[in-house]
C-alpha cells in the first residue's frame, strides 16, 4: 500500500465529481494526503490476512496463520 498513490487517486476522483465541488489546490492535496496516510496506517496495522503459503503443523492440528499488508 502506498499513501502517495492513494492520495493522488482520491484527489483525481474528487476533482472528477462536479457535485463535490472540490477545488484543485494545496488544501485539497493536504486533505487527500492526510486521509491516505491515515487509511494506509490503519490498514497496515490492523488488517488480518491469510498468508500466501500455508504449511500444516508436523504434529497435526489446524493450519492457521496470519500475514501482513505491505
């Protein structure tokens, strides 16, 4: 996940919807940066994902585990 890319995508989406009334400028960029940084931090901190490789325990039992969002 990349806050800079997310911010740019949000900014473009806001500017593309006339009903929002977003005005291009430093304030919109700052708002998008703040939201994107917060979203990326939250997702990378709290997301629980299945790992890409799961290995059964040698002693038996359920296959479990978590991965991370990066």
